[in-house]
C-alpha cells in the first residue's frame, strides 16, 4: 500500500520505540546485551498479508494477544522455527535446540519472551499516540502460519483493511528474526494517526 511519507515515518518511529523496549527487557532477562533493529516497517492490505508473511503453509511459532482500548485490535509476534528454537536454547542454557513442538519448558520460555516482544510494541503504540492500549495475556501456538492467521481473523469484530507489520532482527544471539503484526479493529489505525492529524 502506498502511504504518505509522514505516516511511514510515524510507523518507523513506533517500530524503533518498540524494538528499544524489547531489547532492554530481553537483555535483562538473558543477562547479555541484545540489540534489536527494524529493517522494514510496512502497512499491508489485509488480502495481501500472505505475500508479506511468505509461505502460508510453513510452520511458525506465534505469540498472540488481544489489544483492548481506544484503538483495539489483535497483535502477533511471529517467529520462524529456527529462531524460536534459538531463543529457547539460549534462555534455558541448553546445548542443543529443543523440540519446540513438544518441549513444554521451551514453550513456556517462549511465552515469556513473546510477552515481552508483543507487549513492547503495544506499549510503543501507546507511547507514540498517547492512546491507552492494554494487552491481554499472550497465547502461544506452533502451527502453519496461514491457519493461525485465519483463526485470528475469524474472531469477533470487524478488522481494518490494513495490517501493520514490523520486521525485527535480534543481534547478540544467533541470527534471530521475527515479525510483529498489528491487525487493527476497524478504524483503530486512523485513530492512532489521527492524534497527529496524519
């Protein structure tokens, strides 16, 4: 989607604030310096989300939560399986990556990290816009990304035509990449931008 330069800069700023929060929290949790960059921020039409996320039948780890407040919506942090395994391995001081599909301890660790990652970007939306947003407790799923997105979209409420996607890259661990998605309820994105008259 073509978006104005000023809206694009606003989205980049949200990404930078969120990644800063996430990096600080993860550094404290893992007792090692973690940096988090935002290579790309995009606003994607809902029907083209599949193209942005890649193979919709590929397995991914997703942390999902609802965002309540004046600009409500649904937020996800999506990780490729190797990235999720790398995070769990480091967090649990394991020599080999765990089986993310069956290892409950690894899933619990990822839920903690996911809570930090998703909440960091939701807090960034609040700080940037001044609109109070409240994240719910995150749920973790390991499944085909297409199936997970479909189940999120089938929940109650009408969603906006566009999805905010923030690509993230963590350094300080092995190469770990993920995507933050904010699927706004109808009109929520305009409320966030509207605070600034953009």
